[in-house]
């Protein structure tokens, strides 16, 4: 739901229709990444706060400066907030805007992947390491070599390989790259050309770098044709997430300015992924972002909206709801406020 429609929302009525309520209310949280480590649920959100910067298309109002970790014993337990686990002032290369992060577990260590802007305003992705899923995380002195843009999401495949997906257009700067190189002259392609693709790279054994140059992740229609840049209802914008279901790879993402969480299905972690539909209809607030996680035999969609802040787009709250598949593996579309006239 775009920000300019917020003044027309009756939040009391909206909350009555909402399928779920904020997971925590003592702080604003967004951009969930969720994993089960050693039988417990861990949530790695963005920690929204008001940096006092007005809304713009560059996303400068998302001025986040630290990360918290939440944990839950079960899906219906009250989340525990483990406090600040990494602050931007402790990251030598980063200056501001700690956006969506993710965490991976390997050989007893936990790796927090996060984007932030350098002093020159360019986003890169860093890694911070801990012995515990709840941190504190010790940042590497430099960003990952060759990393760029935002929204890292790390997927562990069944063979033990880890892949990092990333990228986001507009404020996320993905449009400034071609063949993994920055160019001030680059921009989003014309509407009749292929949309910009998210990126994927296998991670190195030590989890601290990419083991290969990032590759474009192709999202195609049922005829194998890449989605077009002008196909705003379906094309990739930001918020990559990958999960496996019945041997298939599900790549899900936000469409940004059309506010959907969509998904596409492939046969391997690199794609191509065939567009398959909408997972989540628009939520209150400009952004939408999610994680999909299997917990004790059921699947859940973690997402955010801005209903707790009454529509302030950079003050969002995490929510969770069950996600269901049909017998063919299609995900049933979720309306976050069923029955609400919009
Ligand atoms: O939280 C800042 C940005 O907003 C994230 O990186 C995007 O995915 C969007 O949710």
C-alpha cells in the first residue's frame, strides 16, 4: 500500500481484519530472516528507528544503525530480545543504514551477513562472526570482496553448500551495476528490456567471502522468457529469500513499488526460476519483506507491516502466519487483512 494512501486507513478496522499482530511491540522490527538452529527459532530483523530523515525514493529514511536478535522456543512463544548484537559504530568500513541482514550456522559458528553504506554512500555487504546465534557478532574489518547492493539472504543446500542471494533496485543500488561493476551511468533498464536480476554467489568454505563472482538469477515466465523491467507486478525489486520444498528451490522476493511478495520455482540454487505467483498481497507501508521457514513440520511466512506505527513506512513490525501449499507445490496467496475493503 503506497504511503500516500495511509491517511485514508482506519487502523482500528484494519487491525480487526489483520491475520496476525506484531511479534514484539517494545521496538520496531522489519525484514525478517528466520532459521531454526539447534531446535530453537531465531529471527534476525532490521531494527527500525526514526533517524529524522524524510521519506524519499532513495530510502534515506531507513537510517537503522544496529541489529537485535529475537529467539522463540516455539512458534506461539513470546519472542525474547537478546539486545544489540552488532552496532554500525563497531564496523570499521560502514557508516550508516544497516538494512536487512541474515545469519548462517556452520561448524559451531554463526555468520551475520549485513549491508551498510560506506562513507561514500555505496552499499556493500559485510560479515560478522559469533560463537552463539544470539551474538554478539564480531565484524570483519572489511566488507566481502566484490559485494554490492543490499538484502543478503543465505541458503544452505542439502549438500552443505551455502549460497548468498542479494540485490535491490532504487535505494538498493543494484541498477548501478553491470557484470558486477559499478557505473554511475547505469540505471534500471527500459520497460521492454529484461528486468534487473537478483544475484547469487556460493560462499567460501570459511563463510567470509564469495567463492565465485556473483551470477544473475534469472526469473522467467512460463515460456522461459525473462520477466521485463516494465512488468512491475512480477519483476524482482528486493528482499530475496530461498527455501527448498519437495526437492524444488523456491526463490521469493518483493516487487517493491507494486508491494507484492512473489515467488518463482527452480531446479537448482542458481535458477532459472519460473514465475509461480503471489505469496503475500500488499501490507500497510511502502516496503514488504519476508522469510519462509519450516518449524516443527509446518511452514511459516514471517513478514512485516507498518500498522503498529499507524503507517509510518520506516517504522515496521514483524508478524508471522502459516504458509500453505497445494498438492502441486503452489503456495496459497495470503491476504494480510482479509475482508478489508481497500
Ligand atoms: O529495511 C530497509 C529496506 O527496506 C530493506 O533492505 C528492503 O528489503 C526493504 O524492506
